[in-house]
């Protein structure tokens, strides 16, 4: 079955679905984030974004099944050409191309907005994500050993980058 997706800018009314998707990622331990998000928190987060750090959603048949963002990497001016990225896909849509659509759009936006590089930090044990990023031209830079404490155990964090 071929799934058709469309990507568009996130809106305040997407906050509820975005929080559900983010909370699935938190519960699935796809992030070092541990605090569940609420629709109100996501609405505030969206409202605080600037034009250079957009958030997009991917839809299938009008239903939001994932979201992604370009984030400030570091507040220092010398880093203004580097964006950190986030990509989250609903459990029931993973492995079906939604993440690819989101990541492709982030690369396009990164170029349009004048970024030189996109970076991310993820888990080296998340093979599907590592493979997705690799397919879209991200390279592994290194691993922070025992970077975070999650569920009482230390976890490594993989750093990846893509020059635009």
C-alpha cells in the first residue's frame, strides 16, 4: 500500500497531535526527554518560534502523523549557520516514509533559510533513525559516551551532521 504524505508548516491547532506524537517518542525512549508534553506547552512552544526555526508537520489523508523542527544549535552568533533538528513520527506511521518526508523538508528549509549545516543527537541503538539520517546524507561525527541517565542507566548519544 502506497501512503501519500504532504508536509506543511505547523499551526497552533496541531499542538494536541504534536504532543501525543512527542509523548510516544518519550515513552518509547527515542529521546533523552523524560517529561511528557501537553497541548498547551506545545502551543506555547510553537508561538515562541521565530521564522528561522520553523516547525513542520506531515499529514496522511489530512491527519498529522509526524512533526519536525529546525532548532537553535547554540545561541552564540558564530553558530547562527548551524541548526539542530528534531523529527518525531507517530508509532503507527513509523517505517512508512513519513520521517523521510519530514527530513527532506528540513534539508530544503535549511538551505532556504541560509543554514550551512544541520546537526542532530540521537541514540546509536535506534537503527531505523540512524539509517534514515544516513540515507539523507547525514554522517556520523562521534559518540558521547554515557551522555544521559535514562531509566537508571547511562546511555550513549550519537552525533550526526549534514553540510548543506
